[in-house]
C-alpha cells in the first residue's frame, strides 16, 4: 500500500500534475519548468523530488543541464497506470492547455542565457 500512497500523494498537487503534463511533451530543466509555472526555483525542485521519489519522473545530466522526463513507470504498477491515464486526462483543462500552448516558446537558452 505504501507505493500506492506515494504515487497518489505525488499527484495530489496541481503544480505536480502540470509538470507531468509538460513532461509528456518534452524533457525540461528546472528553469524551463519554473518559467512555465511561474513559481520559485526551490518550489520546482521540491515538486520534482516528490515526483521522482514516487517513480513518476527521472533525470539525466547533459553537461551543465539536468533534464527531467517521465519514467516508463516500471518501478511501480501504480505509477505506470497513472502515467498512462494522465496522457489522456486533463488536456481540455484551461490552465494546462494554456501552459502547453506556451511550451514551445519556453527555451532554456533564452531563460538562462548560457
């Protein structure tokens, strides 16, 4: 039951659901997620850690960048099921639709000037 509760708690926050929906479209770094959600960097990092701990996302370092992306859910059947369902859920939500519409314009090179 602990694995189930961990996944459900991770998805109990609207910003974490928005992060999942964004990562369905592309891998993102913290600064891109921060720009998309318009929240503080420490808050983004906390959300990412919770999602990672639940087995919903993972990261990969690429030089100076740390890219976050969805897992395949193999660490938990609950994570796999909910990630699969979330691919079809909430696309018509106005907040999520607005974020996804802006996503192509959010580029780490523009935000971080590296």
